[in-house]
């Protein structure tokens, strides 16, 4: 039996995380380790995006949220930013037919208006083409900053109150419904590749109760088996949401 089959045998298909979010890190180090340019690491990272999207879709994950470009990434050398933008546009154009065939819907999260016009057009076309797909939701975070998302949400709420459009009482649902992720359930599992143990301004509100999984595997090396390992680790944990183990057991049918 191969490694994949062994892992699949141990996976409980009834307890697949509904929402997996990933901080894809390590493209640069992957390239440096092979004496190649950083751009080649990013190009290889696109292969991982392809493989992990397919694997998540096959497993029945409902939301896969990928941190593809942070607001802070605009500060990288202009040449690297240009390469990344070019790659993202190219990858979306290339992948959209297969995503559509696999019933995957592309959704965009972040300050999409800051992206170059042509990349935005490619992304919007990908969204349009897959709008009626109701399998996996592939949520791409582009020019995304969680603090900015929260700041904008709070400003929007304040403006609505000032305009008399809503009462001044704010609860958690008010905030959630003003985030880019409105309507998307919170991540069950957050994976970070590349060996760092940081959240880097990603989904700060949404990951309040997510299980965190850090792996030293660099993103271009993160394959289907690595995803299965992460899901197995997730399935071995007890999610208590602040309750005791006894209370959690009593809740189970
Ligand atoms: C982090 O590695 C990776 C990124 C900043 C970019 C990730 C983007 C892709 C893989 C392309 C996404 C494409 C689509 C279609 C969504 P790093 O450069 O920070 O690596 P390092 O920490 O080793 O330097």
C-alpha cells in the first residue's frame, strides 16, 4: 500500500474540516535551496496551489482559503511583486476551465482594487466563469490584511450608525457580516507551511477557535500527503470551544 492509501485509510471522512485556511510560506527558501531565483519558487508554489485545491475538493472540504498576497507583500522588490502578479493572472487563466469542471468556485478576498488592471480582469473572469459552481469555494486572499479588514468593517458600521441606517448596538454578528469573509464559516483548520510560527495578519477575527497546524515543509513541497497529515492531526484533537472534555462528550450523539 502506498503512503497516500495508508493515510486515506486513517482519515475519518465524516470529520473532514469544512474550512481549511493556509498561509503558504517558503517559496523563496525552496528556490534558494536549489540555487534558483525566488520567482521559480513562486512558480513551483502555483503547482502546490493546483494540487492542494484538487485534493481538498476530492476530500469534500467546503472552503479552502489561501493567503496568496498580503498587503505587506507590496513592500517586496518591485520585480518580485510584478512576477507574482503576472503568475497569479496566468495561473487563474490556465486553471479556470479545470476548476469549473471540478465544480470549484473562485472567490476573492482583500483589496482587489489595488491589483493591476489586467490581473483583476483575469480574476474577475475566473469568478464569473465559476459563479454557479457549488462544490469547493476557493477563497483567494490578495492584497489582504486582517487589521485593515477589521478597521474597514468598523468604519463601515460607524458610518451606517451615523447615517441612521442601523442602531448603535454592535454584536459579533454585526462585525462578522462586515468582513470580506461575510457568509463564510470560520476556518476549522489553519495551516502554515515553511516553519514559522506566526499568523502574519491573516484572518485574526475568524481564527478565534481554529486549530493551528505549523509544518516545516516549504509550500512548493506541500503535497496531497502533507495535507492528509494535517487533517489527521486535526482529527486527533478535541475541539472544546471553552467547554470541558466531559461537556464535549455529553454533547456528542
Ligand atoms: C510566501 O513565500 C509566498 C508568497 C508570498 C506568495 C504565494 C503565492 C503563490 C504560491 C502563488 C499563488 C497563486 C495563485 C493562483 C493563488 P516566501 O516568498 O515568503 O518564501 P520565503 O519565506 O521562503 O522567502
